[in-house]
C-alpha cells in the first residue's frame, strides 16, 4: 500500500518480497555504519520487516516504509516515522536510510521533506525529530535541509547522538518542507 510519493520515489508498506533487498542494505558496512541497532542477521532483518509491515505496532500510522525508486522500480531503502520516548516526552522521528548507490543525489532530503510534510499535514503531528550519530555529516545535512535545528547532544544505551527537531509552524521548517 502506497503511503506517499515524491518526484522520484514511492514510499509504501514493506512486504515479505522486500526482505532480500532490505538485508542487502544492512550487509553494506557503509550503510549500517551509523545505525547502532541495525539488524545483524538475516533473521533479525526479517523480524524488523515483519514488525513494520503494517505500520508500527503501537502506532500503525507510523513505521518504516519501503523506499522505491520510480525510474527503476527498485527497493532502495527504508524510511518513515518512528515513535520514541525521550526524557519522558513522546517524540516522532523522521528516519531515512538509502542504498549507497543512491547517495549524493538529493534523495535523502527529498524523502525526509516528504515524510516531514506527511507527518505535519496528514498526521497532524506538532513536532518531529531526528536522532543522528555525531559523525554522520550527511544525515545532519539532511536534517538541516528540512528545517531542523540542533536541540541538544544526548546519549543512550547505544551511544551518543545529536537530537535535531522542528515544530509545525517553525519558520525554517515551513519554508523548507513546503518547497
């Protein structure tokens, strides 16, 4: 089921047929470099896919979605919205992960903009975040490109991360997301 579409991508619910492509993403050390909780085995990738096939189990309108390249019809990543509780506050993260062959083409920003717009306009969320490892300069750039600002540096059981955020109606986010 299609969730949203951009000029070059379709984001839809994942299906069992996506498993091998998803697992191939996680097998690329450069792709998984900044995802400390990424699946380490084929079985873990399968469980993650099944967990998100119908949206996030706690919040079905959220989840990780298959990212399909329109021109080729190929599965090139998994992106979406993930619920978190941070400092006793319910948050929703804009998440994006693309195959290395598609880096440097603006697809990360295109995807993140569409996801943020969907979160604000369709789901009526009031705030969105990105949790990014400090060395992940490409994801920091994407977060800034969609109008997010660095809120604070944090650390959890997986290590340090930067918390970027934007709220519905923020001037930077509104200009960036609507374009």
